[in-house]
């Protein structure tokens, strides 16, 4: 059995140091939103409990699907670097960015520079999608985070990533690996409302229909979701995890993470999802176990 921990949207706090010059454009409205809502919603003590529970389960690998920052400030990525290092050795932790990490064009250089070690292919190759082989699993990381206008949180992967992802999925299939895609936005039509959706979700669905995958993991919506889309030969489960840091003062589901237990072969994978959630009694506990085999399209 290969075990994969999945967390997302920790929105690390408190907000890192910044200059007033950095609060231009979208960051200004984002800062106001942080002051009014986000700093109260995301509880770092609860995130600490989530991380402790992840480490207690001793997963083989940990995947974080984005939004480690609030408004994409360069110093926020230094905080994220420290956080990702707490999860484990860098070859056992993978990352793909979210829309808050790509908040502004000026975020992109610091994002790539600080968090590059967690989003590089085997051998150190940079760029998206990246490809990592871990045990019987091929992890393929796609970037849906793009700078957007104020009040928008849409994502896009673009045709170049689609073309390369198709090649990597075919490669993993030829190598007899169970294929897991990591992405921030829900990559299917109807996965998020219009101001938050993946703009080229139809192209991603078409990718799955052509070459298939065995599991897709995402964040972004701060709630649990399970959808199925047609793949090459069998339907593909697409699983969304809530934020890893939402506390009682936030909206939506309480902080959670997922443990994926992956068995079987590439021809017949057997994957079980365990939802582990923060409870108001101050503990993190197993809430639900779901087999991700033989599902239907929802």
C-alpha cells in the first residue's frame, strides 16, 4: 500500500511583512479582505493540529495543492518555505500553486524561486506539469494559478500544459504506474462558480477522456467534493479537500485533510479515501472512509 496525504489552502498567517508600495492593484482589496475576514477564518493553531495528525499517520508522501499565501507577497513564500519543510523531506512533499499564490504578476518570481524544490520534476526539471515517480504512483502536478483582476479567482492551465500532461499520463501508463494529478482549481465543468472556475475545464475533461487518470486531487473551494468524469476505460474520481486551517470563525467546512490509501495495479487500482477532520473538541479524527473504485459520474 502507498499512502498519500492531501491538504490544501492553509493560507498561512499572520500576514508577512510588506511595504505600502506592494499594496497596489488587486493586493489592496485582498489586504482589506484579509483584515476583515481571512485573518479570523484561518486558525494557525488548528493548522498545527492538522499537520500533527498528518505526521502521526506517517504517509509515504504529502501533497499540498496551493494557496499557502493570502495576497502573494514575496515574504509570504518565505513563510511557506518553512511550513513545507515542517511536513517532511523535500522529496516526500509536493506542491502546486493556487490563485492566491499567483495573486499578482509580481508574485510569480518569488513563488517560483522560494517554492521551486517542491514543484520540480524528478531530476530537477522546472516547469508545469511536473512529473514525480513515488513507489507505484506517478504524481503529475499542474499549475492553474494565474494573476486575475480584483474580485476574481479563476484559474487556467493553458494548451501547453494540456499537451504535456497528455504525454506524461501516457508515459506513466506505459510504466505501469497509478496516475495521480494534483491541481488547485476543481478541473471539471461546474466545479466552481463563474468567478472562481477553471476557465479551461472542458479541455481538462477532454484530456481525461483521451488518456485517463486514476485520481485527481484539488482544493480551492474550501469544502469536500467528489466528482466522477469519463476516462479512458473507466471513470476518474476527482476529489476536493477543504482548507487545512478553517476554524470556527470561518465560513464553510472545518479544517480537514485526506489520506489516500492506494493499492492494486495500474490496470486495476484500488484507492480508499479517508477524510480526517478537525472537531470542536480540539481533536482531528476520521470522519468518513470512501472507496474510490467503480464510482459513477456525479
